[in-house]
């Protein structure tokens, strides 16, 4: 009687061990679909990769102000878009360097006198053409005002720029954006302040916030120029910050940092780029656009 009971107990124990082993094996087999607590675990999804920058876009729309219109580069007080750094056909422009047919696949919507508040409307014109690359060089007129108090506030400047970038990205998710920084207006002053002709022309009302009383070194004049420098730096910082949040935007810091000479300035106003200056701007833009990685 006792032996039979013992055999039965040992048999029950072996059956229980076998059952536990089978259950554990089942857990191991299905473990790849279970979390540590036995709940279903989803496989981690792959992170979306940033779109690749195309170093040789096939079409360009250029936005901006008188610089991109080639003002005073080949005719006195006239636009001369044929020598524009961006789309010109008579200089080694960005369009000529990149495009097989600049005449039919590039558009210049810049306007002499434009400020950042004009960029949203210009961007809509660009969007209509569905370009692979949009260029922007804008901001000098926001700083070049009659008085420093009239300079465009940084918040407004940033808002108009950000609105334009969002409009492009919404309408054309794959289009690229090249943004040139605002050129160094103080260097412009330093290149012409000892030139009597430049000082005379500037006194006609060219960029008074920086160039008025260009020969003066009194504290008030120096402070005025310093305020312009500071504001331009803030404009560039705002554009750079907005641009870095967009995977297909490149902000070109080499433009404000470029140490241009008087030969790069118009012989008529010593303010706008000459043909040589337009060529130099094109070369800077080309290096940034064609770089495998963003140079900054």
C-alpha cells in the first residue's frame, strides 16, 4: 500500500516537471513576439532618413533684392539681370554653372528695393515654377534705412522668412533652398570711406544707416554703424536658425564673411556688386550648393 502510493507520487512529480518544461519551451519559441512582461512588443520602426541634397539641381528660381537683379552692375541706376550672380547669362552665374539650359530653366523674381516682407510673395512666384532649387539673398534693405530706428525688427524679419520657408516646404517637399547671408555692410563702408567719389555718391541717400557721414569717426557715427552691424548679425542668425531646421536648406555663411575689395563694387554707386562682384557671389554659392555636405 505504501509502495504504490510512493510510485504514484513520483509519477505525478515527473508529469508536473514535464509540463513546466513544455510550457517554458513554448515561451522560448514565442519570446521574439513578447515583451519582458509577456505582452506583445512591436519591432522598432526604422528612423526616416533625411532627404539627400542634390548637388546639381536642374532648375533654379532666385529671390531677393537689387543684388540679385544686377542693379548698377552694367548700367547706371538700372537693373541688369543678365549679369546676376544667380541667373545671369553674361557672367558665370550659378545658373550657368549648374544648368544645361539657363534661359529656359531659371527664373529671377528678385526686385530692386525688396525687403524680407516681400519674400512670401516672391516665394509664391517661385513655387509656381516648381524649381528644384530656390535661392534667397535678402536683408540688406532691411538694415539700410534712413535711421537705425527704422530697421526691420528681428521678429518680423524672422517671421516673414519662416513663413516663406514653410510655404516652399509645404508646396514642394523635395525642392532645395540656398540662403545667402546678408553681406557685411561695415566692410562696404570700410572699402569706400577713403574714396571721395564713393562718399559723394553715398551722400545721395545710399544706405544712410551705415554710409551717412562716412568720413566721420565721432562716437555717434560709430555707434550708429555698430547698431547696423548688430542688426545684420541678428538677421543672419535668424535665417541660419530657421534654415537648420529644414533638411533641404543650406545657409551660406561665406557671403557675410567674404572679404571683398573695392573692385567687387559698382563703379557708379560703390554699393552694389560689379560684374566681378557678381561673379564672386556666384562662386561662393556654387561651392555651397555643390558640396556633398553642408560646409557649415
